[in-house]
């Protein structure tokens, strides 16, 4: 028999047997590893997954630390970690019902800095034979609010304090946020608390320099006015609420690291901590950003951060400044702004002049025209009292063209002067083309209008949110 024919026959037989092997076994790759299905964390069987003890952790040596992955894990026998985005390795794991702990050792490049571990793939085996493989990718940064946020979502109607290591007060201590979930609500109220400003000895002594979980427990303001969920006539009682306490001394708008001034970055840190988790749990349709006094000034300068962070034009925004008034006339002289800015380094929008027809002596005075022109679909509101004693004292530091004594003491400008300044402000803002600002002025001397429930004030706010304006 021809030798070449025999060789050819053996080759045919070999390939036939190889094909039979593949058709029977389903292919080598299927035998080695079952297909891994990448799944989002927020599924019914793996819902509420969160992490503890990782964010802001600094490594001073090569030692490893235990991190925790917690959630609703049923019948987990073993797990495997791979694809660690920041390097390092998992040395050991402990599996318990509802909790997986893993001993993480960072890459040596992470020593002395914050951990670079931000993402990994976890594969969960439900039996010892590893036949039922489930895998999904986890982004740590998306779940950094950890257990406190989860508990709030699972217990709607109750406040929860969420400590955030990187959210700093002016004494360099860490603070956090309050959060109250509302069952199935797609509305979010973001509240910025007031509390003065810190630019000299007098003002700093009257301004809180820290706020932590203990202060939160003693905080009675969280259940007043529009935050009062038990008030039947409160139009926002069923909204989700984010509560920013105030301890930066800079009206949430400063950036001076040398003096621990970080209010502007604190606002963004809070958004990054909570909004991704909220959005994964429910799709927010309406946002009301409101602040009182220092917080009122804060909403004016921070709304842009909120808008840019979410990048969602479908959300309906309403922004209300209660008592944090930026006056436009000579009652607010440039020397007073400079006095504060030297200490606090305000973050003014870099393009504020691009939306301004009028040139003021201080750039921040363009904030009304800037917000109206850049965000024409957003409703803005300003509320104040004609005889506001607190802001009459505040603007007294600028009296007499910032007399040198004003650096250590203030006077109280007259009620007539402050009233006229508010009237001048309202008149100028109403002349803005396409004006989307509304005003609610009270005849009394009360500073903020949210220390107690005021039906007229809350109705005005509701009308702004619902766009029911005269």
C-alpha cells in the first residue's frame, strides 16, 4: 500500500477522533472554566453589597489589613478574587453568612498613600465542587457609603449619620452627612446647614469648628421646618434628604488648605459618597438644593458642582437660598469681600463674567445673572427678612469702607439700609433677561425662615419646585 496514502488516512482518522472528543466534551475551554457572567451588584440575590474599613486607609508599612465585603450571600462556600485594579493581593479570606472578609496586602507603591484598590472581580462558588460559578465586577468607589447608607435605605423615614473620613472640618477633624431615605421616592432634597463664617476672631468664635456623630445625636434641627417628616402640610416630608452639617467656616465655598478650609471640596465629596448609591437604588427625577444663611451662600456657589457631577439634563432642579444674601449695592464693599477672601479663598466660577451684562466691583455680585443665564431651565429662589439682625451685623464689618476697627469688631447697620439693599437687589435681578429668580421677603427681623414650620414660606418653595409661579 502506498505509504503516502497510509499517512493521509491516519491524519483523517486523527482529526475525526479529535472532532468527536470536542463534540462530546463541549470543548476544552468549557471543561476548564464555566462561563463567568458579569453581573451588577444590585440584584435581588446579591443586593445591598457594601464595603467597610477601606476608604482613606493609609498604609505606613507593608502590612496587610482586613477588608469586608458584606451583603446577602446565601450558601457561599468559597470565593476567588482576581483582577485587582490597584495591584496588591488577597492573602486570605473568611466566609460567613452574609459577610466575606479578605486580607488585602497593597502593592508597595501604595505605602504611605491612600489605597489604590478601587476595583476587582470576585467569583463566588456556591458549593465545594465549584460547579456553580457566579462572578461580578465590583467598583469600590460606587459603594463607599457602606453600611450606614444601606441601613437608611432599608429603614425609610429614619435619619442615619454617615461618617466620611475625607470630609474635613476647619479643625482638621472628620465629619459626615445625614441621610434619610423615603420609600420609593424619586425626589431628593439636599440641605446645607448654616452657622456663620470664620474670617476673624469674633466670627470664628461664633462658628462651629467641628461636627461629628456625637454632634449629630444632639442635632434637633434635622426635624424642623421642611425637614420635618411628621408635619402633614410639609410638601417635602416624603422626599429623600441629604443633610450637610457645617463646620468649614467658609460658607461651603472656600479652598485654603493651609488653614484647613475645604468647604468647596467637602460638597463634592458628599455628592460622590451618596449620589451614586442613591442613583443605583432609585432614579432621581427632582432635586431641591436649599441652604440657610452660610448654607444659602453655599448653594449659590455649589450648584454648578452638583449639575456637572450628575450630568443629567432630565433632572428638574430647584435652588433656594434662605438668608444667605449677596447684596449688590455699596452695603457690600470690595474691601469686605477681600477681608474674607484672604482667609477663605472663595471658589468663584471662572466663567462668571461670561454671563454678565453688568460689571460689578466684586465678581461674586454677578452670581444672580450668572446662574440665570447659564442654567435657564433651573428655578432659583431667594428668601430673607427686611430687618435681618444677623446679616445686618455681618455686613457691619464692611461699614465705613471697612474701617480698620471692623477687623476686630462689627457694628449693626440700620434696618432701613438693609431693607433698601434688598429692594435694590430684587429690582436689579428682575431686570435680567429671561430671569428665573423668585423672591420671598419677610417684614420681620428673623434671620432664617426654617427654624420653625412656616406655611407661607413652604408654599412658596413648593410653588417653585412645581413651577407654579405668578
